[in-house]
């Protein structure tokens, strides 16, 4: 059972370009989360998605950032018109569907991350 | 004030030492408390989680939660060089799946 996959692992963009980060959740997982890790900082929640729905985007910057998790295919985090401050590691995590009566904690499994560098 | 505070270290200990890692938090709604280990240039992996207060033990690792003090700890017994990594605490409340992370403590165990 393959883990969470992210690609590309490294992405270099010039200021003003677009960055597209992809995340394939673990098999059977229907929940996807995106986190950003700036140098020397912990992970910051960005967005939580289920198939075709954004559940919580409270951590997403108001402009230039968007996320989707279509019915088919990977989840995409899209950053338009990148700036140097967007340089960071972006991690995706996935978790299985929550079933009533099961353990209330739904573990999030993290991918290896995409390291974005904006020149 | 950050919701979760964690000393960034680095913490350097000899092999075999007992390591104590800690986090404090301000949000009394947090119910789930997690410890993740992150090796350099890798994604975090879950070590342990605890629901509400109490202790939990798994091999060389013990997690403690004191909700009255808003303080959580991770103890590593008989530390090994392979334990050298960054340890992140994370928390969430019952109504949301988003994790709130500490900044991480960098641990170095030398032979």
C-alpha cells in the first residue's frame, strides 16, 4: 500500500509564475489536507478537502492560492503569481473516512513534501 | 501569543539518555495531542497520540498530557542516534480535523 505521494518533490519558479503541486492520497483515503512549512517553523494548516468539496480553507491566503480535490485524480494546490515569500515546503496529508463508533482520532498520514523555491 | 509553544532546541544528548520534550498550549478546546517525528527533508510521521488527559506508553516512548496546566510531554528512554530528528507536537479539537503544530524541537543523540 503506497503512502501519500507528492510531486514534484522540488519545484523552482520565477516570481510571477504559477506553481502547481500535486498530492495523491493513500488508497482508500478520501480526506486531504495541505500544510506549509516555512524555514525553522512548524507546519501551518492551509486547507482541508474531501472529494469535490472544500471543507475548511481557514488557513489559505486570501489571494493567489487555491486548492481542489476532483472526483478523479490527485489534489492540486495552485499558487498564482508566486513571490519569494511563497518559498517553503508544502506537505499534503490524507486520512481515511471517519466511521461512527470507531476511534475518534483520524490519523493524518503525511507525504514527503514539495519544496518550492521562488527565484 | 502562539496557540502552541515549543522550544526549538537544538537538544543534544548522549546515547542512552532520557529525553524530555515539551509543549504548552493556550486553547482549552484541544482534545487530541500528537507527537510527530520529522527527519531532515522528509514528511512528519506520527509517533503517538493521546486523547484528553493521561499517559500513553509505546516501547521507549511515553506521552503525557496535563490539561489543567495545558502542558504535554514526550519522553524517550534509552535514546539512540537514530532518534536524531525534529519532534513536532500537534493538537486539534473535537470539531475540526486541522492540526495546530508547534515549531518543533531538534534533537541530536550522539554516540
